[in-house]
């Protein structure tokens, strides 16, 4: 089997698939209050098209993990079917790919069971605060209790360990970091904080305003004893810490202040069928045009291999020449 390698020796085995750019929340660090101009329906890959591309990645190009994201992937009507068809594929190791979902959790209370039965392995639910009012301020929607219900349903359905992703915003929820960790520890959810990145549609991100990994560590250390987990991180972006001696852990992802680009094993497919070799890529490769133009699997695999070769060594957020990609995170797939 060939592999999705680049000129810097990295090999992509983790495919992030965006299933829609639409969302039912309006997180301030992601998109404006009025939402965005959503991709027109005919531009979005059909269920069959998306499964075909995932199949090429898994069965011809060495992909071992498939993570569904968006926008909000639970808004995709065919999600359960797409998961079940993905879980029936076979990787180079002869096993099915690991399948997971990054979601805001709205509606997960109703779909967790069906997703688990379809073969989904894990979920990451985004929740930035244990406080419903702060949640409404950040997401511009009063839906905290729905997310909490989604998390409970995920745990009941066995989609474990249930992971929670949080972004901290200065003077909004940064003072709640330790409260959020307590809340997650009580429920056995594995929490990971991620530094805010310049991927918002409004281009409002500011390096000076960003809450750094170092600050997150300091905030948590005011209440908990954190000791670094002694393990080879491999391509995992989170630096993990035992909380109060363990076994519980918390992760801190320093995407901006300590980039892990050198160990990156990801490749992304947008809902409209573009391959992106990096979240911050400024170029894409149009697999949808090939697909709809009648290309066979081998031709598509070749185009995918070429798309990966040009992956840049790093995102360069701190370079003076850094330019934010034209697509926001919600249209790339976080
Ligand atoms: N809607 C789903 C969700 O919120 O989990 C999936 C898509 S969302 C773009 C994926 C992840 O990206 C979420 O955990 C979200 O918090 C995170 N995210 C969005 N904008 C971000 C930004 N500017 N910096 C860092 N993380 C961001
Ligand atoms: Fe929606 Fe996720 Fe963006 Fe929030 S972070 S607006 S839930 S896509």
C-alpha cells in the first residue's frame, strides 16, 4: 500500500472529514453572529461520494483513523450511514479504521446509541464552560443543558473515553478552567484545552489576547497538582498531565505557542471535496471535480498523493508573513 507522505518525512494516517460547514451554534471564536454563507447543496459531496473518497484513503493510501467533523457533523442527515459504511472498510493492517466524531454535542443525546451501533469508536464534545450563562455568551445560544445531555448519552452508549475540548477566552471563561476540569473529573470525561487559533471567519484573533498553554497550566495548578504524563506523545498534539497523582489526566494543546507540525499525521477533506494537507494550507486539491468528471479510484488516489507532497513544514503563525487561510475553521473541519 502507498502512503500519504510529504517532502518532510511525515506520513498522514489520520483523515479529518468535514461533513458540512453549517452549524447550530455561533461560537464567537469561530464565526459571526449571523453565521456564514453556507456552501450550496450541490457543491457538498453526497454520502456516496464522501464514502468513496474515504474508501480510497483507507484502502489505497494508508489512512487508519477517520474523524468526522464540520461545521456541526450531527447536522448531516446521512451521518449514521456514513459512519457505518466507513467502519466496514479495511485498513492496511486488516482492521477497520478507528472512527470518531468532533461535535458540539447538540442532538447527541438522540444519536449516540445509533452512532455507537454503526461502529463509531469515540467522540470529542466541545464544551468551554460548566456554566450555562457563560456558554450562552460564547456560543450565542442557550443550549448548555443539551450539550450536557449529549455527553451523558455518549458515555452511556460506550463512546468512551468521552473527551471534552475547550477553548479559553480572556475575561470570558479563562477563570473557569479549574471549574471545568472539576466538572469533567466528576463525570469521568477527559478534558483537553486548546489554544485559540487564527481560524475564525471574522479574523478577530489576536496573539496578545490568546490564553496561552502556559497560562492554562498556571490556572489549573492553582487548584490541582499537575504532573506530566511520561509517555511518547507520538503525533498526539496534547501535552498530558496527571491530575492530583492520576489516573485522571488533562491535556493542553499548545497549537500556537508550541506547534507540533513536525509530528503532524493529519490530512483533511472538506465537505465540498477539497483535500487540504494542513489546517492552515492556502492551497487545496479538488477531488470533487475529478470524482464528478469520471476519474477512477486510482486517478483520485494519485491526485491525493500529489496534494500531500507539497505540505509545508509548519503553520508559521508567528512569522511576519503569516496569512490566515481564506476558509474559516468551520468550513475546513477542525
Ligand atoms: N462543531 C463541532 C465542534 O464544535 O466540536 C466540530 C467543528 S469545530 C470547528 C472543531 C473544534 O474546533 C471545536 O472543538 C472548536 O472548539 C474548535 N475551534 C473552533 N474555532 C477555533 C479556533 N479559532 N481556535 C481553536 N479551536 C477552535
Ligand atoms: Fe459551530 Fe463548532 Fe464553530 Fe462552535 S466551534 S460555531 S459549534 S463549528
